[in-house]
């Protein structure tokens, strides 16, 4: 008889269809199915594939019949669930599949009472990073010499971005090579140190897992109960991973964190934009508030940025001190480096670089890690929220 | 209960993709559509706010003027509209629209006009007359060596402005021209030239001309009056530069492909010539209120409560962009499909269906 003692386990779906169609034995899908079937949640928020493999769409499932649609990996979908939950789904009991950045955003929102931690199951997915869809299409044309339309599936494994074509063949290119040429994962993902979301209830993935199984790290009591009950109710089967499997997983994580730190040094220090570059960037700003509006952590109903005394009547581009500066002073300590602000900036301002750099310095000084630490940032203003 | 669905932004002619967040059948927000090749999930404020169009200021029931405007059944509204249309000669009927309708609506309108024998038809063309040359693509803008910009593209059409920024980062020379002292595009250009009037631009254009070659693009955003376009076009067509007129509305280019382009003067003339006006998705009261007052009968089909609707004799409530299927053609000439995502409010109906039913009642074969 299996006991819930170990922190690590291997799991897969008992349902044959989910086990075959799902990633790594479909354990995550099976957990969602269990939660919906038992009416422990009202909905499951996850990604489904839209028009093609480059198109991931946040989808709310309210019955377990649709679970099968959500199976399969989508690395070209740099989505953010944090504010989607706090703004649109706060009144639901929810289970959500989260990348580490989603989990970080949710954690900060929980601390700010924008998401109720009691009504949400966070099933974390290990993440080596995501690729912008259009970047992915371009690099598949250039480096793989393949029409992006021909790609039916993709995966990231052993440092390679691997594509599967409609004729069943595979092609792989080293991510290092892609990134050296300005392609590959988003800049934020390259710099991200949180690869295994230990800020969720469970952290699931294929690292260290044998084929057809999901490696799960149980993080919280809630996560522990979920796995235990899903097993008892016949939704998943579990077994204990070997010491070797645990070691492999640890090694992969270690390598990726080391690489992320290298990228942090490169992009936040060595190649960090000079003052002149920033002047140029701020000059482009159209004050569209896209950075603020997409920021999962910005939730104030009344925003200081819209206060009249900060705006100059004849300004063409906003004064960086009273616009970006004010936003930076409010948010940079809490920045989880999700990169959404930079993703959506119409004027290509590398905003996340400055935020990530500030949070990193703050973290070095105070020990506060946005999205991971249990408390609020020490300088958190009581005015906000 | 919650759905995220792809659509095309209705705010300008660049053709950006945007995702709508639909909660309980109502659009409550937008979400980045990163898969879209034009804007990759980036939208300007207008684009992100576009969902409000679906929920505000909508026409929800057919109306007929009986003293004031009164709610009536579709049957009554269409009967009245069709019998009025039948009672005028083709020369006495005018049909005008805007650049905000779908290509399918323009096709249907065109068929109705042809079948009725109505020649007074066209769309409110704003700054651009009809043209017929190959325009620059967005990728060509991004890969230009020199970009000449007339108007404030960065501010007015930020996702086209983004291509200018990207070109600049790759080393392109940016020259911009406008009527005011300082513009956002100007402060982000290598060279900014302020002119006193558009006619001066023709002169300046000649000095810039030698700097342009086949890897240059000319973006024309701000143009007044419409007649200047021909002059400017003549100048730049002498160079090998690619030209991109930045049209105003989301489907102005589609409208141009189907219907005559009407300048302010053309519209005024048309309105003064006809007795019955059938307006689809436009608000002529906002630019020609005096001429409208002299009309005998106005039929308005559209989705918003506007001045024209309020002074109409029959109002046919149509659908807003995310409530119908069809296509928009962007200013670069790319046709993109849109699908119905939400239901139109109240008794409002799909516009093509309204047109077809009206045509049937008139007794037309389309």
C-alpha cells in the first residue's frame, strides 16, 4: 500500500484516453477531472490550442468532458492567468494550471487579497520558458527550414526545441543556438530562475520522470490531499520515483538556474541599456497604459498614473519621472518578471529589464523574492489597495 | 461562462488582432492575441478599449418616426423602409456607408444599388480618394532603409508606428513631416519638417525624393484636403519607394474595393441631389447636418445611437463587429475574417440579413 509520505512521486492518469493523449501520462488532466467530477471546484482554468500549435488560449472548463481538449504542451503561449483570475474569476472555486510566473503573480495577488487562496488549487507546471508565437514561426522557417504551418506539435527537451511535422518526422535545434541569434525563449524566460513552481500546491513535469509518467513534487498540504484523494478515487495511479530520477530532475533544475543567472548578468548588467538608450525608449511612450493594464499585480481602482498633477498639458511623450518612475516605484519591488509589460508594449520599450533589475537588487538587499516570499515586500505602501 | 476569442480590432485600419474576454455572453475586456502576425499581442489603448463599443450607446430595436421615434416590429420597419424606397426613382435615392462595415455588407449594398439602378452610392472616404497601386506591406515598412512619414503615425496608428520603431532600430532613416511644431513621430525621427500647409509638402517632397529608393517607404497618414493625395502620389510614384496610405477606418480599404470613394464635397453633392437616403454604418449628421435636413426620408441601418439615427424616419438596428461574421481589409490590403463572438443586443440583427430582407421586400433580385 502506497503512503503519502514522500515529497516526490510519479503519477499518471488511470483513464486510458487521458493517459495517452495527455502529456507524461496525463496526471495533471486526471487531477482536474477528479476536481470537476467531485465538484470540488466550479471550473478549471487552463490553456487550449487555438488555430494552431502557436496559439494557446486560456480556457475555462466547467465540465470534465472537455478535459481531453486541453491535453498537450504549448510552449508558444506566453499567457498570464493571474489577473484573469483576480478580475474575472474571483467568485469561483477554481483549479488552474500554472507556469511559475502565473504562480508568482497569484501568490502576490493572494497576499493583496485579490485572490482567495482557500478557493484555488494551483497545479504547477515546470517551465523552461516560453517562445513568442511569431518568433517561433520565424525561427522554424529560418533554422529548421520548415514551413511553420507543417508543425503539428512541439516540445522542449534536453536543451533543444523540437518540432514534429505533419508527416511524423521530428527536427531539433539547440536552444542556445537559437537564443544566440535573438530567437528562442522570451528574454524574461531566459532570465527566470523559478523553473519548478514550488509556490503552487503541486509542481508537475517530465524532468526525471520515466516515459508515460508525470513527476510531481508535492508542495502544500492542499496539494498532498488532492493527489491522495485523486488516487483513492481511482483517477491517478502513483508510484515512488527512484533516487536517480530525483537526482536527474535536480540536475536539470540546477543547470537551468545557472543558465538563467548567466542571462541575468548578461541582460541586466553587461548589456543593460545605457542612459541614452533609456531616453530614447521613454521618448516613444504613447502613454497607452498597456504595461499597467497587463501587469497582473497592478489592481488599484484609482491609479496614481492618471492623477492630473503628474501630467503635463503639452507633453508629447510622458515625463519618464512621473510616468514610468511612479509606476516603477510602486511595482518594481513586487515584480515577478513575467514579462507581460514588455510583451504588450506597442513601442517596444524593454520595460521588464528595468523592473527585473530593480527587484533583483531589492531582493539582494532585503531577501524579499516577489512571487515566492510569504510576506509582502517590506516597503509595500499601505496606500495601495 | 468565460471565453476568450480572437477578433480583429475595429479601431483603425492597421488590422491588429485582439482577443475579447467574454463573460456570461458579454464582452468584459480584451486579452493579448500574441499569435497575430500584425501586432503580436500588442494593442494601443483604442484597441484594448474596443470591447466597450459592444456595450455602449447601442440601437436595440427598430424605430419609426411617428412624431418622435417609436419602437416598432421588424416587419413594420422593413415594410415602411421598402415601400418608401419603391416610391422614389433611382435618381432620387442615395446610399452612403462608412469604412466600418464588412466586405460582405459592401457587396450586398452594391448589389442592391445595381438592382435598383441607384448610382448615388459610395462610402465616406475621409482623406483618401480611390487608388489602385500596390501598397507597402508592414514587413516592408519594418525592413525599409528610409521611411518618410506624413502625419503622426506613432500616435495615431501605434502598431504601424511600431514597425517604424523596429526599422529605426535596424538602422533605417526616419523623416517625418507634419503641420504642428512637435509630434511624437517627429521626436522619434532623424529629421522632422514642419510645414504650413499640405501644398508645401509637394515642394519638400521634391527635395526628399532623391533620398528614396526601392527599399524606402512613404507613409501617408494625415492628409487634407483629399485633392492633395493626387499631387503627393505623383511625386512619389516617380521614385521607387513603396507607398502606404494609412486609411482611417478598419475597412476603408475594403469599402474602396467595392464602392466609390466620396470626399466631403462628393458627399455634400450627393446629399443635396437625392430625396431618400439609406445610411449604413455612418453618421452624416456629424459632417453634413444642413444637407440632411432637406431630405424627404432617411433610413438608417447601424449599431449606434447617433445624430443621424435620431433624425431618421426609419432606424434598423444592426450588429457591431464582434456580433457578426465577415471580413475586413486592412490598409495594407490584407483581408482578414472576423467571426461572430457575442449576440447583438435586443432585437438588433445581422446587417447583411437586414439588407437582404429589405431588398426582398422591395422586390429586388440580388
